[in-house]
C-alpha cells in the first residue's frame, strides 16, 4: 500500500463550561490540501472529582468526510488483490 502524506489541519473551536458540565465543538480543514477534506468533533461531558482523582466521562461524536476516510483508510483499486 502506498504511504499517505501527513498534513496540517486548522479550524475553529468553541468550549463552554457550566458548573461541572462541559461542551466542545471543533471543525477543522486540511490546509495543505493533502486530503482536501474536513473533520468535526462535538463533545458533551461532566467532571467528577474525588480527592486527587479527576474523571471526565463524555459523549463524543466525530465526523470525518468521505474524502478524509478514503485518503487515510481507503484502498486504491490497483492495490486490491482478488
């Protein structure tokens, strides 16, 4: 399989905290146009603390565009063996 080029992603993020709850949203795009795609993350969670122990359980939703997945995880037709 051919190697994939690394890239740099840039984007925008928003974080909100209310008492022990947190919400994050992040959208990023490939600025070097290696995969010419974008990704997104949304996370909602709560903080729990007990003495010196901190826990951050959360629900995380990740979106990766088809071009992103094809570039990093796809297999080219000339690399497939029947």
